[in-house]
């Protein structure tokens, strides 16, 4: 029985969206949007959430170009994945996130969420979508 949660991270220039799975690894819930400050402060907050939610694995959104190549944003995610591995000693999975932020934005527009409010929750929601897609892919393998 898996008793550790998986954390999903949507890593952006301004904000970091955080989601965690339930203990069964079936569903993702957005938990927080971190407004980036310094790398040390950002990692400190991520570390607090890892401990709080007893996270055993991290799924990091990996923005590829539509033609499947890796651009500057993807390279930044690869570097951040390495930093997370070193800092927390947890497995980090890079997960293709090409459409997650657009999907989150579209859901919020359909739900008639105001633009100001969307800005506050879109990253957390994108992290949930990234994590949920990963969880679904794992469930389909078993």
C-alpha cells in the first residue's frame, strides 16, 4: 500500500503551482501557489509542503515545444528537477505539460472565474492537471 503522496509542480517565472495526490495516488488537489522570491525561499516552502504532506515523489511540469523539442523553458525545468533531486533526495519525474496551463485557464473561464481570481489559481490548477495526468497514466499501467 502506497502511503506517500506525489507532489505536482508547475514551475513558472513568477509563480510555482503546487498540487498533491491523495494517499491512494488517484486524485490531485491544488494546494498552493507560491509567488517566487529567491531560490532558497522557494525551495524552503516546497520543503515545508513536502514534509507536511509526506511526499515521496515529485512530478514536475516539463514544457516542451509543440514539435516535441526542448526549448529554454524546458531546460530551466530540467535544471530545477536536478535541484529538487539534490535538495530533497526524492525521485523527480518530468511530465509533459504542454497544454496544462491552457486547459486550466479554459476551465476557469468556463467556470466564469474573474480574471483577477484566475491569476491567483491558474498555476495551482495547472499543477493539479499535470499531476492528475501523471496519476492517470500510472493507473493505466497497472
